[in-house]
C-alpha cells in the first residue's frame, strides 16, 4: 500500500481465530499469510496490499476492520487529532520485527482508526 502522508497503508481485520480467517482468504482469494506474534497474522493480497488479522480485544473493542493511515510523525498527528475532536486510544507503539510503529485513535464519530509510520 502507499506510503504517502495520509494514505491507507494497512488494513486490520478482526478474526474469531487466526486459522479460520487465514484459511478463508487464502483459499478464496489467494492471499498469503505470515505469523507475527500471539493474536496477530500479517496478510498480503494478490496485488501486494497488506494488512493483518487480529484476535486482540483491547484496545479495539468492536469486531470490525481498522484502517491505518501513513504519517511521518505519530505523536504530532495525535496532538492534531485531539485538537480536532478525536481521542487517542493507544500512543505510539513499536510493532516489533522492524515493522515500524503504530497508534490508534477514535474519530469524532466513534470509528477506531490507526496511524502507522516506519520510524
């Protein structure tokens, strides 16, 4: 996915079980998967777009997809989000495995949205 500022760079899909979701998308759509850690599995579609399956409940409390937007500076963007009426759910957090950093916020309408950057 794109790495331009503000572009969608990752899509996280809720999974009842990682195995169930992986099997569904691999068999039907030809996606590939790569384990990351307990409760998470990276996926890549046939066009090279990527995301992850998660079984984690917190901080995502609704079983729904979460899109991640690419930003250069997560702390700066979280301040701007809060000034615009959003709420920080998770501060800048290391993804691990050299995959960069992420944060989560809730927009004024209640949607959980992620931020992601490489540094």
